[in-house]
C-alpha cells in the first residue's frame, strides 16, 4: 500500500503544479493559502501563484498567514481600485 499512496501523492503534486502554473494570475485561481513542504522548509503560496514566504518547521505559521492576509485584504483591494479607476 505505501507504493499506492506514494503514486497518488506524486500524481496530485504534478497536477497541483500544472494547475497552479496554468491559473497563476488569473481570476479563476482563487486566493487560498497553500503551505507545501519543500526540502526541510515549509513554503507559503497563495493559490493565485504569489509566493508568501518560507519557514522552517517549528516556527509559527503566522509567518506565512500574515503575508497571505495582507495579500488577500490590502493588495487585492488596492488592485481592484486601480482597475476601476
């Protein structure tokens, strides 16, 4: 069974990367906070493709959540205002 779990994980990772690349910057991308494991670090990314930071395990996730909240509240609001001006 470990091989099946690994195969599913690999397939989902490839699908997630391809989908994120295809949707990056588009309105359809959404803005969920995604935390992924890369090497020995945790990397925060918005679903729209914006990188939010990198932390080591054991650090509070606030280091990734705060930039995401700022992005989804301040950055997106400012961009919407600029688009309508």
